[in-house]
């Protein structure tokens, strides 16, 4: 929720004139630096410390509130021209971003201790990695086939199941290394470590060298640094959004050239989602079922005057998802990925569920959430779907309009070769074309230039076992869709006292686009 930085508000500077910026947010004098989209969560937590928001989140109210444009500008404002001290655990990308705005001083690096953690190297053959993922997917295939056979909208997936069973992760990775002219890939994020090793690791690092038939899994990043130093003046693709600056500096001191690869590795995962087809079918079917059942149940309880809260709705959603998996003979394989569940009367910003009561005065309740399919500890697929309860006929009309635009965009526009920016432009143009209907319903943003405001956010994205922040449908993005892409299309409409979200998932097959989460069709 918060960034790794917290700036201490004090008139006392260090001997060199610098201020501290670290994670010591326990002190009463500390100012938290928080992404603006987390405002709802901060307000629900009743944080009593000063908060500076950064990176504006799009709402459709005329004024967004006080928010700094970037994390760097927020730190610069608090630093007041003085140097800022950061710890070696600050990730490289964030360090580089802050260095553009303020004078950074890096805290002394801790001495590397031989006993600091397990450094055992596990060597795993590429073929063994592919086989383990295949075995996990086979556990899901019978249930996925039943879902496909029982749904006309999923029927086109039957012909894609066999061709898409081929796992290209290492062939694609070799091509990626050649494209970036690197000698090795160093993965430090849990999702990419798992993707390279088929081990559900939550720490350490994975090293895959060009031309090797094996992947090396290290218990600590330091152990991987020792191995990489043997490459001499080699080039290494690293995850700059995950690798700490202290370890990046150690790699550079060893003579290595670090090539930023966070986005490239994300796309490497995202473009292969279709190879997890049984898991995609299961996770999207479970999401649509559970969300709609939970929203329907909340509507019934509000209508009956029963006590119900945001937390009750979230629990109902997760219970329904688990029951769906159990009904397919797969108990325990559905887990929560993320959940935003909040009433528009509480906040327009994405937020975890709270004890906030829902009643006849509740204008809206947005449940924007995702599930994960996990087998033997391996995450095989995730989802991102949104459904909304609305409390009056006008809001219902607006919500149904948004849902129709999303689904028609999926079926009519999402095609191989279509640009990401073109999808964003299409959705905004459709909304502009519906202005009269939305004004009549009282849900058009007054005083807001919609194309300018909506340029602040995406209207969809690819997945890659987690929501993508590198493959989004945004203005200016020149990427194009390909056969096999799997993702979400969405409209978020936070306006006044209504937080409305409509989001569905799709898959591009060789024979056309499949809308995965429309249970009404």
C-alpha cells in the first residue's frame, strides 16, 4: 500500500545536512508517501500520521484533491532542497526515479555474512520445469473440459486446447536474451522465479544463462551475485522494479552490465498465458460465478433490511469461489488474488473491504477482484473482473451501459493486430457517444474533459499470472494484440457518490475472440 519511503518531519538534520527517508513509519513524526489510488484504504485504516499522496488516481469529479504528480516530486517537496538518505533495500527503479529529483545519499551497505541465509544452489533442468507445469495443468484439464463442453460461449476453446499445450517458455526466453544481447537473466520477483523453476519460491533468485540446459535457484540474492561475478564483464537482464539498489551496486562492482528487463520479462509471461488454458477457463468461470452470486446476495440482503457490510460481501464472494472449485472436484485450488470491495458512499478509490455498513442509502458497491488457480504451490492463472451493486434505476442504467460497451469492445474490437492505444480511443469514443444517455441518468462528469481525464488510466490490460503494468490499453502504447493474448477490458466510473466498475476477461483464439466472463450470454 505505502511506498518503501517515509520522510521524517524534523528540524534536526544529520551532520552532513541530509534528512532520512526510510521505512521507519512507526514514529509519530513520520510522513507516509502513498499512491493516490490507496486513499480509500488509508482512510479506512484511520492512520493518524501525515500522508502525502502521489501519482494521481483518476476519478471523474472536477477536482482530484491534493496529490503530487510523482513519488519523486513528493520526496522533493518534503526534502526542501536537502539531501535524502535511502537504504540499500530501495528497489533500483525507484532509486533511479528519485535521483532525478533529489540528491540521494545511500546508507552504508551491510556487510555480507556467510551465515545470512541459505545459499544452497538448486539446479533444475529446463525439461523438468516444463514437465512440472504440465503435470499441474493436467490436474485441471478434466474440469476445464467439462466447463467448455457445458457453455456455448466457451466452445471455441475446445479446438485450441491441444495446439496450445506446447510450452515455449525457454525458447521464448532464449529469443529474449538474444534480442537484448545478454548472457543471463537474473529473476528476483517471486512470479518470475516460479516461472523459471517451477518452484513456489518467495525469496532468493533464479539464474538462467544463455545456452544452459538448466536453471539455478539460489536461496539468497547474494549467492546469485557470487555466481554472476564469474561471468566477468557479462551483460545481465535484471528486474529493476524488484532488485534492490544495494545488490545492483554489488553486481556493477563485479563488472557486470545491468540491462533493465522488468517490462520484457512481464511480456515474456503475458504472451504465453494461453499455454495455461485449463487454468484460464477455471479462474474466469469461478470469478464470474462468485462475483455475481455475491453481488446478488448483497442486493437481496439490503432489500430485506438485513445487516450487511463490505466485509460480508467479500466473504460471500470468496466462499462462492471456493464452493465453485469444490463442485468441480478441485477443492483448495482457488485462492484470493486481490479484492477491492467498497461502497461509493465511503470512497471512490480502490479499497479493501471494511466494516462499512450497506443499506438502502448505499449508492453503489464495487467488487473489483481477482482469483488465483494454485496447484502444488504453482500459480497457473489469475483473473481480474468487476461487478457492481447499484442502488437506483439511473445508476443501474449507467452500469448496464458500461457493461455493454466493455463487452461489445471485446467482441467487436479486440482482434489480432489492433493497437493497445486504439482500444483506449475506441472505449473513450463510445463513452462520448453515450453522453446524452449518461447525462439523462445523472452520471456524466460536469466540468471534466473526458478524453483528457480518461488518459490518466487504462481501459484494460494483459495478465501474465498477475495484473500487467507493462501491457495496458493506454494512449500512446504502440503494442498490438496477438493470437493467444489473455486479458481484461474495463470501464471505471468513479463519480460523485458512485464507484461503478464493469470489467470482463477475454482470450484471443485462432478462430476469434472469446468473452470468458459473460454468464448472461
